[in-house]
């Protein structure tokens, strides 16, 4: 069985090993060594990557107690190779995982919220807790976790021979059915739990812990957090974004929230004014449409093509023009699409759903509705003038047939 050097020293980055086996596998070869510094995927943490001699190691896994290194080339059985892990990747993952221990301990200590799920990816990390937590509670737990970081507490690893040996330990989390020896990771004066992954030697290596998001998840709470360099990159990105906004609006970064709130209020006021003006304008436009309506038997037909009118405005105008015994089809070219609304007024005897299949077919779009209103959208605006004329002819003929 492979000797697991990462269990003894999480900061060891390289070693010399003997190749015990090499088997062809999907997209490469599976290599087994007599000893390794490569951590296999497990405990919610991705595996190490790196090199074995001239071969690149893309993934490491444990299967039936053995550790397999997936490489891009074969290695001779019995040969001696130098293995080196990608230290930047390992250290980043250790920062996140050790930070997860402190966060889980802090939430449990403060609010008896238990960690029931942990996922560590290369660009984000999440923890799922078994109860709903408020924003203030999340901030309080984040503060406590960081206080442990700033104390630079030692992180230790110990092995125990069986369940009996650990039953009296103050474990925050004890995974059942573990195969001895049982590995316990302890943070002085803080967390203690079973875990298989490499961790920082001291909490100060984490740098800082920042909880970016918290949301309700399956009756509990899921947090998204960043530690160390990940947190720094997030701070830098958000700082630069805030700085850009401040420069654009000639204010300090601290005053950006107030400026944004004022802009939001101004936009809301303008939108309200625009709606009121649009309704007033629609009244005049509807009167013009009705004056130019085509008489078809006992009813009237209105078909009109516009440019740049959005769906809400098109709908309002169509309904405003839907006088008694009138059917209205309005179309609008907008952002490379064709929007259309079909509306009828009182006294019009047929449901709009009887006309929409023909409108969809002519425009190449999709839409529907029933009663007195239907709407649709087509992906292309080619030939809309001709299409509009054809639809007007169609509606005039159909309406003329209505008894």
C-alpha cells in the first residue's frame, strides 16, 4: 500500500518514489507508487496535480485503499521517479479547507448549526448548514472564524486505531464507518473533527475568511465563502468595480451606495413619467388607427407595423385601439426581433386564438393567447413590410366572412 506522505506533512511538495504498477487508462495511465505526496480527491477537496518525472499528473484518486495517479505517459515499473505537486493549487485548497473547519466550528458554537454538506471547487467553496440563519448570524460567525485566523493557532493531525479510541474526544463532527487508523484534525482551542485532507499548519496561513453569499437551501442555509488569496482577489475586483463607479459619477467610493440609490429613484420617477406620457400618446395614436381602420363586413380591421416599440407599449396601444367590433394586429421591429399583439374589442364575436396560428405561421414566430388578447415573438425581422401587408389581407378576408 502506498505511503501517504501528505498525511505526515501537508507542506511537503516533492519526493522520490518507486513505480509499483502502470496500467493504461482513459486518456492516459494509472500509476501506483510506493509513496506519494499527491493527495487523492476526497473529503470534499479536489486532488493534487503536478508531475512524476516527465509525466504530467492530471488527477489522483483512491480506490479500494490504493492511490492511482492519472498521467499523460507511461512510467516503467520498478523505476524511480521524482514527484512534485502543484504547490499553489495545494496551498489554495488547504486555505479553503482549513477555513471551512473554522466556519463550521463557529456556526456550531454560536448557533448549533451543523455542517451537513461541503463542496470545494477550484473557484468557489460552499457549506450547507441544517438550519436557517439570518444575515446578522452569518456576519457574527464570520467574525468569530476570522478571530481564530488572527490568533495563528496551530493545526495538528493525529491518528487513532479504532472508534473506541476517539469516542471521548470533543469532536464537532464524527463521520461514521471510518476505516482505521482514524485521522483527526484539531485546531487548538477551536475545532476538532475527522478529516482526510491536508490542512494549513497554522490558522494564520488562511489569511482571511469572507462569506460572500448566504441563501436558504433545502430548509437550511448554504454559504459561499472565500479564503486567503481567493478572498484577496474578490476584494480587489469589488474595490476596482466600486472605484470605477465612483470615478464615473465623481464621488467617493464610500458615497457610491447613496449615488446609486439616488439614480435608482430618479430612474423610477422617469419611468413613471414615461408610462404616463406613453398612455397619453397612445390615446392619440389609437384615435388615428381607428380613423384609418379598414371596414370589413360588420367589423373593422387595424394592422400596423412600428419600429422600436417594446412589448408593453405595443400591448397598451393595441388594447387602446380595440374599439367595439374591432380586431387590432400591431407589430414592432425591436432589437432584431419582431413583436406582435392581437387584440379585439367588445362585440367582436371570435376568440383571438382562432387567428393566432396564421399570424405565427406568417411571421415564423411563436405566441398565443385567448379571449381578447394574444402576443407573440419572431426571431427575424426580414420582409416584415410584405408580411404585414399579407396579414392585413388575411384578416380583412377572414373578418368579412364573419356573420
